[in-house]
């Protein structure tokens, strides 16, 4: 059985100190997805702050196949690692594993576990605002790729930080699946996609998350920020570069990767 408390203590310290371990100790390494979520629950218990929101990961077939998963994954977001754009990364560069352009939502009302199962229309009614966002992907264990989805889930679900663009007026009238996203580094487009790359529509990812958390005895609360998975990415950005998520009429969000 995994020592989830030990793993959580090590992963929280690594995140706060900006250090990357070669691997977790054998008794603290998740052997399966259940172990990984047990570690994540221990991180939530030990972090010292309640989650300020949640992220969804692995929201397209390519990402799931790469991680050896058959469904998306989820993880908590904490307030010290959420900010408004333009963002600057000026420390802990060794733990930055890439950048993802994502659709983000702030909830006006909660989605309690008792209301599950949820569908996209249900969660849409709970949303206060929608934002273009960049997730800075983090890694605190060097062997995480070899662990696949269990490594991602255990290691803070792969989150380093989130940078939010301005709220989008009248977003609810839009078909988010058709909203184009351009991922640029220093002004050069390196990838392009749309909301359809996020479980067909980012609202589907939000509904999946609400149902997933209900199955774990947790729930989404009013005020929570939800990032719904990569429309593009994860993609590298060299130190000294500026990463831009261009969501067209929805706005632009930017991160400067200064490193150190």
C-alpha cells in the first residue's frame, strides 16, 4: 500500500522549493490510479489551504493515449498558483514542463455531489465567467512520464500555475467547440486548435469533472476556478520567451518565461 501522506509531504515541499526529485521513494510511488488519487487527497489535506478550484487533464484522445489513460484526470488548484495575465515565471524553472492554452470558468454557484450526474447544459447554468487561460504545466518528479497517468495525478495533476485572461462578454451565446485557439511563442504560431479538442467542448470537461468529484465524495463550490484541459499543448517554451494564447475574439492571454 502506498504511503500517501509521505508522498504528499515530499511533493508539496518540492513544489514550494522548486526542486525536482528523480523519483518518489518506492513506498510512496503510486502503483495504480487509486494510489495516485489517494496521494492527491493527502496533498489537499496537507497543503494548508482549501482548493481554489480544479483542473481537468487528458481531455483528448492523443493525451489519454500518451498517458495510458482511458478517461480524463483531475486535480486541485490552489490560490497562490492562480493569477491574472500577463503572467511572469521568474523562479523554479526546472519544474516547468510546458504550456497549455485552456478554457477557464469561474463558478457562480456550486455543483453539489447530490446533483450528479451532470451534463453540459447543467454546468453551463452554474458559470459566472469564462476566461482564456494558459496553464503552466509542472513536474516535481523526473520519472513522471514513465508513470503515465498515475504520475500526473499524484504530482498535483501536473499543475505549476494558471494565468487568466480577461472575462469574455456574452460567452454563453458562443459555440465554444468552434472557438479557435492559436498557441504562439515569441509571436510565432506553433500550434492551433479549437474548443473541440477539449472533450468535444470545454463544457463537457466541466461536466465530467463535476461527476468525477461526486464519485470521490467532493464537489465544486461557488467561486471555484475550473480549467478544462488543453486546447493546445503541453508545448515547450524556452526560457526568455513569451507564450501567448490567442483565442481570437475571446481575447489573448500571455506568460513571460524568465526562468531562474
